[in-house]
C-alpha cells in the first residue's frame, strides 16, 4: 500500500512540474471585450493580413517587438514561421501594396493596455500575465 502511495505521489509531482513548465512558456491571445473566440487558422489569417475581422467585428492585431522570445514562440506555434521569415513576408506584402504588418508593442503590459482600451484589438501575452477581466480568445 505504501509503495502504491509513493508511486501516486511521484506521478502527481511529475504532472505538477510538467504543468508548471508548460505554463512558463505558454501564451494566450487576449482581445478587447467585443471580440469573439478564435481558432489557430483565424489567427494565421489575421497575423498575415488575410483577414481583418472576427465574426463581423473589425480587428486590429498587435505583435510584441522583434527579438522577444514570446513573439518567436507565437510565430512558430501559430504561423509556423520564424521571425526572419515573418518580417520577409510583410516586406513583400507591403512592397506590393497588400497592407502593413501589425503594430509592435514593447511588452505584455503594453499589449494588455492596448487591448483593454482599443475596440477590436487583439494580441498575445504570456499565460502568466493573465488576469481576471481579460477576454482570452485563444489558448494553444
């Protein structure tokens, strides 16, 4: 009985450690109160300028600044691109007159403030920065 209890406690501790490790690098997409939940394909279209609304609501997406580790993780997990390829994509798109890249903000606090105060705004933040009252529209 004690051996079984030790195994169960060890398994629980491993699960808690894995969940904490995943949370450290995790992110969430937050949006202004009027924006509906989104899926990964919709995020891909929004962040590549191929869509400008969610469920009929015009959306303005924002990025963290280039070089930010969370930006790298977001681009890799959601778009399947690294930062260099993403910047190159937008360079071509801007050159041919197909839009401009999303505005870049310095940190998660700026993203949260922008999203809370700008109708239709959408951005990603570290999961550790989530607070009550934020409209979480996507979590990987």
